[in-house]
């Protein structure tokens, strides 16, 4: 890896590993819907001018049906449920559970009639990943809030389904345009939702919350996407997928060091099993009937939303 590639890799690993920390701070004062609205709206304001300059918006909007489906399963629902779950779960646990997205990706491939040919190593990865999730849910969460775990499950499925839609129906669309339009559409969807449900804040949020929203929008969404494009151009999409195994470690470290979240032996066990399972399940997986799955932050235990078709997800 070149020095530039290493800088991009480290920067993206951080950008996709810290969203959980800032979501946790933001939902301390804001409703989950308001967090999604503020984050997606600000990120769209930053990326839409670039998409218009590159003349990508009209091209993307013409494919509005799969675009809308992608936006709903990749951002609209996952960002809300993730924010809601983090009202009750530690940010580090949320980040680790989302590292199981590659496992859900296998199920999505079967459901869409494009099953991958799995080797014994891949099946071993699925088993280890499931054991890791079981360790986190059964011992780390210890049944204290299974509702929040169910919300994370919705996020995992959404993050696995989004790239599949992108790869199957929109692989030829420009990446910046896809991201900008999906973020803008998310903001438009959430404006009436926030207003009608009373999610609009009645008082000025604290400085910490405002900074968290700005970081989520600017660093974890808009900038992270541009870093991802640069990283893929520098080292290729296959090597770029290894970012998946860095993000959960960043999420855990941020939660422990900044928020003082506890780390138990089951956190470590779940961490090792989930990441090892994700690695094995994506190792030399053959999908002869489908193009390579896109790389994405959410799938990687990172949380930010939409991604272009040339990414491969294990994705903010």
C-alpha cells in the first residue's frame, strides 16, 4: 500500500468507526428522527452541489424506483433504528453487532435468487459470526434490552439489502450522484415526520450535540464517501474491503475511551468471533451470477449510509 493509500485507509477507518460515538451523544438530547434529519440534510447540502456540477443528479433521478428502494433500506430505516437502539445500547455494542452485516449478506443473496457458492471456510465463518453475535446478545447485553437488539437487526438487514439493490439495478449509476440524491431524499422524507411527531427540539441543543451532528454529516457521511472513492482508486475495491475489520475496533475504542463504556470478556469474545466470521464468510466467496457486491461503511461496522456500486460491503 502506498503512503497515500495508507493515509486514506486510516482516515476512512476512523470516519466509519466513530459514528456510533457521536450518535450516542446526539440521541442524549435529540429524537432519533431529528438526528437522521439533521445528519442527512447537512450531508446532502454538502454533496448535492458536487453532484450537480458533475451532472449526475438527473441520471440518478431517472432511475427513481430502485433509487427510492435503496434509500429506504440503506438510510431511511437503518439510520432511524440505529439511533433509536443507541438510546439503550452502548455505542461499542452497536458497532460490534453491525459487523455481522456480511452474514446477513449471504442470506440476502439466497433470498434474491443469486446464492453464493459457499466453501467450508465460508460456512465456518457464518458459524463463528453467529456465535459472536450470540455472545454479545446473550452475555454482553444479557437480555437487558432485546428491543434495541431487534432494532439493530433491522439495521443489519437493511445494510445487507442496500448494496444488493445497488449492484443489481443501479451498478451503472455514478456514485456521488447516488449518495447525494439518497441523502437529500432522506431529509425530505424526515421533514414532515419530525414535524408531525413532535421531534423538533424545543430548546437549543448543547454544544456537544451540535458538534456531534456536524461530525456525523461532514466527516462520517460526506467526507467518508469521498475518502472511500479515493481509497478504491488508490488500492482497488478488493483491498479496500479490509476496512471492514478496522471500523468495529475504532467503535469499541471510542466508546470505552470517550464515553467510559464498559468492556467485558464477552465483548472481546464477541468482537473476535464476529470479525473472524465476517472475514471467513467473505473470503474468496464465488458469486458467478452476480457482480461483486459494493463496499460499504455500514457493512463494515461503520455507519454512514449510501455507497456507490463499486464498493464491497462486509456499511457508517
